[in-house]
C-alpha cells in the first residue's frame, strides 16, 4: 500500500511540475484549442444595461462549425428579437493563422457589409462587447507574459498578459493590454481585464459558468458571460439558454448568401 501511495504522489508531483513549466504562449494556445468545438448550436439572450440601470434585451440564435481540419471556425449569429434588430446577422470566419473575416447583415439595408479590421474595436450592436470580442484574436498579433497564478472564485488560474505587437493591432482590437485568467484544469478563460489605448482600465469580462460540451475530446464553452465597462458603468451579459454539441450542423449556414436570409 505504501508503494502505491508513493507512486500516486510521484505522478501528482510530475503533473504539477509539468503545469508549472508551461509558457504563456502554451497556456493561451491550449485555451484556444479547448473552446474549438466541432459543432455547436445555441439560443442566447443578451442584456444591455446602461449606467442608469435601463435594460434592453435581445434574443439570438447561433451556430458554429470547424472547417479545414480545425484551422477555421465559422460562426453565424442571427438576432430573433426585438423587432428593431430581428434578422440582423453576423458571420465570422475565425482563422488560426490569419486575420478573421467578418460580415454583417442588417435588414434595413438589405445587403451584407464586410467589417474591416479598423472596425473590429467598435461596439457590437450597442453592447459592451466589441466585434473583436466575438472571436478569439490571432495569437501572432500579440506577445504573452505569464504573470503568475490567481484564483477566480474557487478556480485556480494562470494569469497571462497580452500585449499587441504594434500600434495597428492595438487599434484594431481596441486595447493596449489585456490580462486573462485561464483555469489550470481546462485552460478556459474565466476573467479578462482590458486597458484602453492610453493604458487606463477599460472593461472587465467575467465568465460565470462553463460547460463541457464534447466530453470525449474535452471541449468547452462559456454559458454565462458579463462584460463590464469600467469607464461608463455600462454592462452587457450574454447567457446561452440552450447550448448543444452539434458536429453535423449544416454547412449552408456559413455563407454570405445564407446570411442575407431573414
């Protein structure tokens, strides 16, 4: 019995050492991989709360699917209500190794408009989320520094600082620095802190709940997110009411032609 206890203790020690030796880039890379699910369908509610507590509610449905052997994640978001945003859609091609492609469809204009890189820092339909927040940014655009460990709630996390490699990247993403807190067990981000282009605290993302969607491959998605703007006291929440692992989601959803369908 003592022998087996020693073996278990040794294995635990080896795992702990291996985790401690992870670089900042490895933490971020594992985090990106942990949320790349083969296919997902969801119905979500977004609440936009201003500084006076006035609330606007928006319902949406979304679908994501991996293409190109996992190198590209395509994502469609379609608003269902209220009436003033119904039919509005956002199509994103999230590439691992190059800038994302993003298209926006607004029913009032009846045409698809491409979101250029200089617009990614803009607010996503009046919320505190930006277009760049709707998809993970390219790792090649940042340098990473491991700051240490910190708990978020009862979850032990790696604390990593993101710094844009140049001014162009900073402006496109809308921040001069970002600090993420990724769970040590699953590498999923539980909190992010953003600093504006002048280095001042801008906003904070809190992930209140995470779900393991693909238990075989250990893939995760956030169920409940809250973005708090520290400069104007506004906040937005995004809650997935239903979130289903759906590897066979139809490819037709992920085209600009489908995006125009209301």
